[in-house]
């Protein structure tokens, strides 16, 4: 069903690196340490790798930090690759995903030894993000306090920390950090940016009343509301079940003579589609084009999603074809809109195949969505097709993919196969669901 051409369309260089790395590690055995104390080396392999290729290859190991770190060290020691700040940052991000913060700091110390790989704002933005996502809020704040030794304790790092706190639903701590200790009281002359992040933080945790209160507080404190402020608040009232209020704010923006950008238009198109129907969204879509604001892939995705949800699949496909002609190339979210609404496994697999042939790489969410959907319908063969394609494209399954796949196997009474993948998950340090069929029922 799935075309074999996709093997050549996706990252041919990373696949070659993965093959070389696999062959090398099989030849020399597993390294005894994660940092430069590996087992006897094979003859150095000469490759002209660039940092993008290394970052892409590391991404293939995004769900297996040990293999990622082995590869990271191997490409440096055996292939003479000089790591850059970007490749270090990618590796640090993977380690942080698995709470390996001590190893992350070891890498940061290694970065400082080379003037071409010094830690930058992006390095610590990753650390903030990973600490906060691991519920280690104080560690993230302590990291910010350490940044003086890196000459990076500035307004940019301050914003990155606040953004990470708000992004991962720690807006209360962000509010206390910003206003409780009176740090950066004038916010470097840009209070609007900080207030926008806090507003978005209240939105992330769904405190609609607090969003409205904070929106009014901005006026009381004399904070100038910019287009981004309005875009966030329009999104808030839309997601809060009041899309008509977003439309009202849209009219207020127009009356103030504020020129909308594509982000604001996207929010309005979604809101007006929910409140008044997809045909009104199409009117706004044509209006923005007439005013010289070019739609982007997100705009098209919103229209396609609305059309699919209203059963207007032919028009949705027409929009998909139009995207190719106008230069707004479809992304994985575009195809997700179709996958969610299509009910024919053969049509879904054909579209999945075409997505790959068009150079759109599936996300892990794509695989999980399709495995879960096919499993719910009771179709086993499509599940295996998707699972094998994921491995063929060099993606290491995460815990959600494993759990979805194991659920399908158990549903089909393939207990032996399910147990094999359950054990494979444990070996990778991932967390399988407790299942009484596999003898892993939670103890009360």
C-alpha cells in the first residue's frame, strides 16, 4: 500500500549515518561511559556531515536518549565531527525529555570548552522548558539565577523563563516571579510582552475568569494592548466557548485601525467559523487576501478542518490541491484534518502514502492517531502497515505509540506479541500501561 519511494525521499544522509552508526556499535560493543570513555574504537570514518544532518539524525533517536547520546559521542570520536551549539542543544533537549539533567549540565560544561559551541540563549531556553515540564520549577528559576556566569542573565532569558512557566501551566509561579519579587519592574520598557505571556498562561490552564480579570488589569495598569494581546484574547474567548466575542474583538480591532496580521486573521477565521459557519470563514479568508495579507498553511488548515467537520470533503480536497499551487505547502496538521474525519481505512492509507511521497514527514502523533483509529475499528493489517512505516522512516516509538500498539495486540488476543513490546518499552526506559492481561495490574 505504501510506496517504497518514501525511503529515498526522507533524509537519505541521516539514514546512511544511522546505518554506519549501527554497524560501528555492533562491531565494537556498547560504550562503557556516556562521555568519551568508549570501548575500543574502530578506524575513524571520514564523512562530511553538517549540523543539520546531525540534528535530524539525533531526532530519529528522540525517544531513546541512550542511543541518541551514544550516537552523539560516536559521530564526534569516530567521524571527527566537531559539534556545534545547535547539535549540543538538540542533544540537551533529548536528555531533558528524560529528566537526565545531570548529563545535560555535563554537556553544557563541555560546550564551554570550545569557542564554536558556547551555550547560548537557546541552550537555557531548552533547560527552562525541560525543567518546568518535569515540574522542577525551582530548578528552572535557580538555572536563571546561574546565568550571570554565562553572561546570559538578561531580559531575553527572563522572557524565556516566564514563557516556559506559562507554556507548561505554571502561570501562578510565573505571576509570582514577575510581580511578587518586583524583578524587572519596568520589564525593560516592554511590559506588553510580559503581560501577553502571563495572559496566555492563564489561558493555558483554562482559568477563563482570571483571563478576563487580567485583560482588565492590563488597562488599569496602563499596559498598551498590541495586536498580539488581541490575538491571544480572541483565542481565549473562542476556546472558552464564546467565539462571537472574538468576532466582536475583531470588529473592535478594525474600528481602531489596527492592521491585522495572518495570526490574528487565523484566530478570527476559526472563531467566525464556529459561531457563524464555514461560509463566513471563507468570506474572511477572501477579505484578508484582498487586503494583501497572504494566508499561510495554518489558515488553510483551519478552513480544511472546518470543511471536514461539516462533511464537505470535496471542498476540503480542493483546498488541499490549491495549497500546492499557491506555495502554502501542506504540513502534517493538514493531513491530520483528513485523517480525523475519513472513515475508510483504504482512503486513509492512500492519503498517508501520498503525504509521505509529497515530502511531509509524519509526527509521532500521526502514528498514534492512525494506530488508535484502526485498532478501534478492529483492523489489524493497517496497524502493522503504519507501525512498520514508522520504523522504516527511522522513528523510534515513544510510550504513546507503544501503548496504542500493545492495546491493539491485546484486543486481537496476541498476548505473546504484546508482552514482547511491553518488555521492549521497559528496556528503553519508557512507561507501559498496567495491563492485567500481561500481569502488570496496578496493586492497590
